[in-house]
């Protein structure tokens, strides 16, 4: 069953036929390049989101992915109530976010990798105290939540450091804690690991795994790091040119659009010293050579179990195998195929 086929009463987030149209000044080419037509005031319309529909249940961690300009950020802004839809319906916990901004803000958390909700010149702990006051969080609940979040994110070592002195990874951990301090039912994460080192990224990923478990927090994650999507999300919504191109399980996306595996073989040279012909694109049994170098060849082969013995037998006719490894097709490979560069 597709995630969007589930009864809408089961959805924390419900989006139907969502459209957002922007009106911007039209430019024309002149002697000095593109000029805005100030006199005629000509405009053009851009459909940033064009009929998007999906539903998300409580506790789901959903990857919302696509190329730059596909409509991801515009959708998130409508879900958070920052923008109002041109047409269509968006409901979060049964309410229209743009029409119930105050109530919606109390029930959601937001963390953006490029922007911070922390007070720049104040120690991190003061930002937390101010947010607790804004959300009306009782002292016992505040201290309990702070301790729980510190256990996952590990910010006690810089709790009294001004935000402007924090590293990017430390600030991101502070932003995630600030977003979850009031126990939101829904968390929107926009590029939360952008620019982070591997240790800080692991902290962020561990945090998302922790809150989507016992807390049953619903998470929408937009990121260009598709390895994070594969680790965290069972389901992915792929948006292209403002429309949903795919909505379903990550495994289904990979098996539907690139049902292949990569077999990498290390081999010994022939006894007569000649090298086998493993030129790119050549068929070797049911597989195709995708890359080759002296002593190593990578082949793209069908994911069926019966293909492997046939391919190995064909390779052994050409050379002596010394080692081999198998890698599943990555989500990044699939998206590159579906969304060519420049689209």
C-alpha cells in the first residue's frame, strides 16, 4: 500500500493539490544585459509548487528531496505557516498553518542548517531559557527536557558559551535542542547536516533516530546528503519541478528505477602478461562494465541472485579473480539518473 493511500484520519500532515504561484517582474535583454521593465511593469508567474499531495503519519521520518529549485523549501514554508498556499489544502494536526500561526508554532519545531533561532550574543543556555519562557514550559519539564536532549546531543560543555563563539556543529546541536525543547509533535529539518564534520553529523543523525523512536515525533527531512536519507528514512518523497515524482519506500525507489548492484573484482594479470578487455560499456555475461583500471573492474549487474554466478564465470574466463565486493545501488545514483544535472 502506498503511504498516500492510508486513511487521511491517520495523518498528522495532510497535503492535497497544493499550489504556490509567485509573481515576479519580467526582465528583458537590453544593451547592458537583463533589464527590469520598470515602465511597463510586466510580470510573469512561476509555479514553485504545482499540485503536490501527500499524507504523513505520526512518528514517520520522511525524506523530502529534489534538486535546487524543485519546490522543497516552498512546501516546508507552507507547512510551517510562513507562506499561504495559492490553492489546495495543507493541514498540520488538523489545522491550516497559515491561518493558525500561533497554535501551529506551539506544536512544531523547525531547524535550518543555514539559519539559527538562537540569540547570537547570549550564552546558549540563555537562548534555551528565553524559549522556555516564550513557550510557557514549566521549570521541571524544562530541566527534564534539557537533560534528555543533552544526553543525545551533548551540549553541556558549551552551554555557557555565547552562540557567536560556537562552531557550526555546536550551533547546529543547540538549534536542534531549541527546536525540541517544547516537545513538538512535528519537526521540520532543512539541511541540518550541511557543512558539518563527520562527528557532528553523527550526533545530529543519532538525535533524529532518538526522537523518532520513543517520542514518536514526526520528522520531515530535506537534505542533499542522500546517505542521511538512506540511514534515517524508510520513505522518501521526490519532488521535481514542483510536482511529486515519487512517493514511497526508499527500497522501492531504488528497485524501480535502478534495480542493479555493483560488483567490483580485483584480478591477477594473465600468465602471458596480456590484460583482459574490460572496456567501459562492454557486456560481460548479464553485466556491463561501468569502470575499469589495471587489476580492477566494476560491473553493473541485475539484482537477481541468479545473475552473480553467471557474471563470475564470465569474468574468470578472462582473468584470475583475487578479490571481489558487492555494493547495492545508492539512493544518490538513482536520483542522479532521475534528475539529470541542470534540471
